[in-house]
């Protein structure tokens, strides 16, 4: 069981029967807007005449958000609340929400009303029904201090991952099979859900959504997150590109180092036999490259063994899930 669930409690009303859509809303210190968000989600589901549930993850709020949510549960039967005893971050909040979700479609929205649920939920679901597995919102008319950083981030992701979307880190709708196919989400991997889904072969779509300035509170994103986010991009790109064939990466680097070492030794042999000259610094460099190349190839072999064991574990988990579904 994940850390998010161990460090949280879940309160809910009587369970709904087969909800079509689950709306997930992580919230941290959003007491000024959370009641309006719940009301808007409830109205959106009623207007669409869709059976749904709303799961709000109170991620360690200290401003009374959790207490306000508890008071709202009697008024809104669709509302379920997950309380984190401390702030675990957006990825942990989504992970806990994904585990608790019962809908065939899962919609992720923020709690600050920069996204209007009454407008955006129908837009996401209509686009999803065009045959997509994942749909991302594309903010229109956005004007805030994060525009430049977001533009750089989105351009980098499009270049590295080849996902043709303009707003990678905004509202999204997923079919359940996409959520079930996600690997264990590590810290801050909520930013890469589109890329992971596209890498797994799911069809990714995009829909334009209006942007609304934050009405209360403050953004949880600071300028210090930019270098960390860029490092996370590189980590995810490496894992998606080479996780199933690590020898291609480590072995390629190892062969390049061995080739460079061999060429240097050929050059040194030519100098020795033609001019009786020695280049000891270059000789030691070639030796270091040869050792490094061999170590990289050995790391590649070890990584391949780890991947093969991971694939066996994944197959066992899939067998267990199929048995549980067939027995339920």
C-alpha cells in the first residue's frame, strides 16, 4: 500500500453504484474556494446526467479545508474525502485518488477555480468520447507569472517525448485502463502522465479550455521548482526510452568508450613503432576509457536482469488482478 494511503484517512457517504465518472481534486489550503468547487462539480454532473463521484484529497491543509469538506459531505452525497495527515505533494494526492476512484473515466481538476468544473468537465468528456484515451486541457487566455516557465517546460517535453500537446501540466481526463496501466508514480510525476500514457500506446487528445485567474490563496509553485522539473523531465525521458532495453544505453556508452580506447592505442602503437615515442598521459587515458567501457557494459547486463525480474512481477500482478476481477 502506498505511503499516501498509509498517511491518510478516507471518509465517504454510502457508495455509489458504478459511477461513470470520478472527479479528482487535490486541495491544500483552499478553504476559500473548496465549497464552490464542490458545488460546481455537483452541478456539472447533474447537468450532464452522468452518474459520478467527487473525491477531494485534502493534502495536509492547515487552514480548515479538511473541516470544511467534512461539513459539505452531508449536503453532497457524491463527495468523498481523503485526508492526508501532512502534505505529501500532488503526485501522492493523485496516487491516493486513483486508488480510491471507482469511475470508468477519471477527471483531474484543481481546487483553486482556475478551471471551472461546469465548463471543463463537459469539454473533457466530449473530447474523450471522440475516441481518445486521455484528453488534456489547453488553457486559453492565460496570464500569470508562470507562463514563461510553462512555455519552456511544454516545449522541452514536446521535443523530448513527441507528444503533440500544448499544456502538459493542466486538467486531464483518463479512461480507467490508462490509470491501471500507469507504473508506480514517483515524486512530481503528475507532470508526466500524458507522456507516460502516450509511451504506452494510448491515444492522447487535447481540448481548448478557458483560463480563470486564481480567486483566493496562492500558487504552490515557486521559481525554485524550475531546475527540479527539468531534471525530472530528463529522468522520465531516460526511463521511458531505455527502461525496457537498458543495455542499449549503457552498452552503447561502453562500446563508444572501448572504441575510443582502441583507436588511441592504435595511435600510440603507430608513434612507438614509427618514431619510438611514448605519450604516457594519453596511454593512461586510453586505459581509463577501456575500464569505464567494460564497467558500463557490466552495468547494462545487471540492468537487463533487473528489468527481466520487473517484467515477471508485472505479469504476476496482472494475473492477480484478473483473478480478483473474475472472482468478484
